């Protein structure tokens, strides 16, 4: 996992590997730590996620709820192109529930305007 | 019992650790590949097995076995635990974590919990089958698979998924089974 502030109000957090029962506790803690200042936009880069289990989907839903509760928004990058993420989201009917950005550059362009 | 020579089968045992699902995914993927099952056909089977194993770890908390058999175009998965407690469906809202529904209506919440801890039995499956089938997290994961299949949106097919039930051949433990049909051959 890594995080990078792209703008004063935009944080990019990249998650890699499996998002399942074994790993979500650490990822949850990491997200809490790196979004504690309530950034307006939280971007999760899921390009390197290798498996998305139900626990991982729950993590994404919670992350979105938390962002919205703080007046912010959650954006997912890599989810639409990474089949290992897109497939379970499609199965669960959640592709419209999240903001699936085509790529980071496009997303940043939209957020900057 | 007569067993077809074309029926291939194997199983693995796991300790009830959070890492069990990852191990199960790796071993099942490798086995299916060795049996000549393509990645597209293996993917839904691995996904389902992963959730069933996680469920057993979380709610039975005992050693468990994942079994797989493959014959023709059907992949059969079973996960068996050894909990002396009978499995119970856990009725709750998809949005129970938040306590309320989201503004734009109910959404699948994908936490797990096919098998619940012992205690109250105030929601017999019979009465809440529909509710639990729709809202139960484990099934919140798997029922959309069926919906997608019905809607023709998925190439893969989940033929059947059982609720956790008593194992026939032992006093303790529950078995959950799923059948996946390969569609690429």
C-alpha cells in the first residue's frame, strides 16, 4: 500500500495483492490513518489488486460511506480495467454504486475543473 | 457407490485462519488448471470457494475441508466444517452495518455470515428464507451470480448452491455445496 497527495484535497491510495478476510484489517487501518484529515477526494488505485473477496467489497463500501460522511467522495481507479476487481463488482451489481474512473489522468482532469 | 473413472476429485484441509481462503484459492486454481479447466471457467468456482471457506472460518471456527470434483463440464465444490453447532442463517439487512438504508435504496452489502454463532433462533429459515437469501451477506455475494446468469449477462453458470446443512456422514459439522457448469466447452 502507498499513499500520495496529488493536491491538498486529493489523496491517492494504491492497494495491491488480495483484498480478503486476511488482509482487510490492515488495509482498513491504513485507510483510516491516511484519510484522517478528511480529504475532499479519496482515490483508491485498485490496478494491482489480485483478488477481491466479499470482505474487500465491504471495505470499499465502508470507505465510500466514510468519505461521504466527511463530505468527501471516493473514486476507484483501475477497477474498470482490472478484471479481478471488475468481475466481482459486476456480479454484485455494484458497478454503478461506485465512481469507476477510466484512468487517473481523466479523473484528475475532471476534479481540477 | 459407483464412481465414474472420469470423475476427478480431491480435497484440502485448513486450519480456521484468515489466510485459509487465500490458500484455498491458490490450491483450487492450480488443481483446476491441472485438470485442464480454463481460467475463465475456474474464476467463478474459485470466487465461490473462497467465500465458502471464509464463511466457515468466520462462523464455524473449526478445521475445515474444501472438496472439489470435476466431471464432464461440472465443477462441484463442498466446504465442510466440524462445528457441533447447527448452522443458522443470519437474517439481517444488507445495510445493517450502517443501521439504515442508503439514500438511494438497498444495495448488496458484502460482509460475510452464512453461518452464525449459536444463540437465539428467532428467525427460522423457513420464514426468512426469502429475506435471508436476498440480504444474507454470503448469499448477497452469490445470489447476484444467479441473477446475472438469468439475465444472460454472465457466461458462467452457478447451477446450485446449498444452504449450510448437516453433513450426512458425521454427527458434527455442516456442509455447503456449489455446482458450477463450465460453459467454454
